C-alpha cells in the first residue's frame, strides 16, 4: 500500500475538527490530490451520558467507585442516559458491515480512524472476540492495526504483543514481510 499510487479512502468519526483535518491529507504519490474522507457518526465514541465531562474522581465520588467501574468496563451495562459498549458495538459494526466491508470485497483499501470503543467493537467483529475479551482489549492510541481481507475472511497482519494488547503493524511490503517472519519465528519457539 505504501508503494502504490492509489488513493486510500479514509472513514472517520465526525465528532470534532479532527475529522476536518483528515480532509487536508495530501500525498506526493497522488500529486497533491486530496484523499477522500467520509465522516460517519456511527464511529463516534461511546456516549457516557451523565458521566460525560466528569473526571474519574468526581464520578466515583458521585456514584461510587464500584458502580462507575462496572459502567466503564462492562459490555452490556450503560451509564445513566448513556451507551454500553454493546450499544456502541451495534452501530459501529453495522456501519462497518454495510459501508466498509463492500469496499473491501470490491478490492479497495480503506483506512478507518475512530475512537477506542468503536474500534474495539469492530475488532470484536473481525477477530470474533467474546464480550469478556473485548472489554479487556487495550488499544494503543495512534498505533495502526492492519487487517487483510482475503477470500471472505479478515486476517490480522503481525501479532499482538499479548492477548489483550495491540502491537505495531507495518505498512510497507518489506517491513510487513519482516514483521511476518518475526511473528512466525516467535510462534515456532513458543
């Protein structure tokens, strides 16, 4: 993908100015033409309802530490007037299946830029994770995950550092091959 001159469309959340900044991306390979960006509210962060805007300490003082922890780390329990991870997952995965998957099936490359909970939801779908596995999944901010769509299946390139931690994923063909070789060697020695 890094050596290709094709434009890779970007699908992003539309909560704030960050989505507009994606519109200003240019590429030397495409002779400074802008890359298409599609904002999608379905990829917005989970809505925390009455917890929105409060820090963890204020929230714990108001509702109790255990209750807040349950809201933040459960799959199906929403905070007051907010969304559970399950509710966020329904909209994010539905969007992925209806709008992104058809592009991949037609052979297009797509980059998705979104918030942690909507990305966790999509990863849950792609990797067939359980609700317990997805609530323990930690994603590193700004570290890309690369999935290949081939023969109707999604394959993660590279391997995570641990079962609940995102790893570093390479985009150039040379680095991707090197990373794949390292992963295969690691699997043989474990």
